[in-house]
């Protein structure tokens, strides 16, 4: 008689944080459009890195089909290990001195009216990469004078006034994501400091009042509604113009666990609350990301500023 092997629960390889099934309102679109492959070709030919690919953005098909790509400068390896992010962590390579030219050329080939330039964290650099941002912005502006430029930067924690170098360049939008509520920082964003990020946004606005400031929040990490409202108040105290609110999508079982999916009605409620706080613009939906519809949002920012003046 054969003996049945008993598998002890502790010996079964279970995922650390099982991924919850996505609801019907969160679905990535597929596309084989010519525009999508044109964008992909230009990115590949210029040997560029995009956050669309590295962070597995759910909107990549839609955006690339419109020739919209968010360029990620200073390599594809981050010096931090945020629990929500899918960008790889490790020791980065040296900066590419030709990257400013490559970015400016790609923007021209894609005929972008608005471009978003972000980066990995480069804590290994004395200035956190601020001078490289400056060079990329200047090269892009020189070759594409009619293109509006938005940057999504790291926090430049412990880099002093290094961030000010970026503001010497001719940019239109300065974005730095607050990401989550202060209570969750040690688990979700351990290498950053909540009030450090707020201070950065506040100082940017003090230095250049013409630049639009922007910040983003993820929901579904375990935060409470009153905590989200407090973050909104904090961002308004820092004179932030534009807030984005989107659903956290857990990249893998090794990442921070997803608490829950917010219903579209909840995003609408958060949008209305944020608008009541006085933001110039609010983008709140399950698939909202920092650079999602950034070109259209920039136009709305300009219109709303004119209305308020």
C-alpha cells in the first residue's frame, strides 16, 4: 500500500504578498498601431530608457500610440529600493554624456508638444544628478523651442541646494511625487522623508513662481481617507498647483502588499475633495499616473492659471 506524502504548510513556497485579482475597471489596452511601434523604434534606436517600460506602466500602449513617452535619464538602476516600485535597484553605471543630445533628438523625432523627463534616484552622485537634469533640459529646449518641458525629479535628500540647478534651466513643470501618507513612509518609501519632499516642493515654488508644481499620490497601500486629506492640505500649504491620484498596482509578490482597489466613485470623491482645497488641477482615476495625459493637463493648467488671475 502506497503512503500518501503529507505536505506541511510551512514547507510550501507561498508568495510573500499574493497579488489580488484586478477589478473590471483596471484593464490595460493592447495595440498594434503604427504609432506605437514608431515610438518604440525611436526609443530603441536612441538607446533610451523610459519609465513606461521600467516601471511597467499600465498606460504604455495608450500613450505610445499617441507618441507620448516619459524618458528616464541617468540609467535604469536606482540607488534606492522603494517597496512599491518596479525599477531595479543596484549600483548604477556612469552618466551618459551624450544623453542630453539623445533625448533632444528623440523629442524632435516624436514631434512632442510636451515632454516629461524623469530619473532614477542617484544618491551616489554628489549633486544627485541635478546638473545632468539641467543639461538634458537645456539640450531639449534648444532643439525643441516650442515643446513644453516637465520634469519628475527625485527628492535630492541630503544634497543641500543641488536641486536649484534644475531651476536655472528653462522648464515649465516641476513634479516630485509625495507618493503616500507619512505613516507609511518607513515601509513604502524608506529612503525618503515626507517633510523633505514637502520642503522641496515648497522651495521650488518660492524660487520660481512661474513654474507649475505638481505631486502625485498612490492609493491602496493601507492609508486612511483622513490621511489622504491631510496630505492634500500639506501639499496646498507648499503651494503645489497640481495633484495626481492613482491606484497602486502591486508589481510582484515581493513588493508592498496591495491593501485594496479603490472604486472609480472613490476616485471621483477624492477629486472633488482635492478641488475644494484649491489645487489648480486634479487628476484622479484608477489608471492616473504622473505623466498620464501630461500634455493635455499642461494646457489645462495654463488655462486655469489665466482664469484665476
